[in-house]
C-alpha cells in the first residue's frame, strides 16, 4: 500500500474517534505502529476483496454477513469491548 493511502486512512480513523463523546467514547490506539499495521491490512483487504474488511477477522464468504466485518465494525457489540475496553483488533480503545 502507498504511504499516502495508509496515512489517509489513519487520519480518517482519528477523525472518527475524535468525534465520539460521552459514556463509551473511544480513541484511536496511541500505538501508531499497530494502527499503521492495521491500516495496511484493511487496505490489502480492500484491494483483494473490494471492501475495507477488518484484517483480524475471517470473512465467511457470505457477503451479507461479511458486511459486519467492514472496518470500523460495530465493535461495541463485541466481548472485547465489554471485557477490555478495546475493539477486536485494538484499533480503538476506550477513553480514560
């Protein structure tokens, strides 16, 4: 992936996280190397599969079901959010 694409996606995720307020607000993981790795994975999935699927979750092949895996997914419904305050792949973490 090109650096420009990776940086653009990381900035978009940052804006998304910055727009969150109130109880359950989250922020982009401060570990930039992890965020960069995830951005590369999401962009690789977009190139290979046509959509920005989360790189940490397995697609089923059922397009309708797989739409739930587009990043950012509905991570607040996942056990990792309830148990650890982070999304499935730790892209987003609960604000302290």
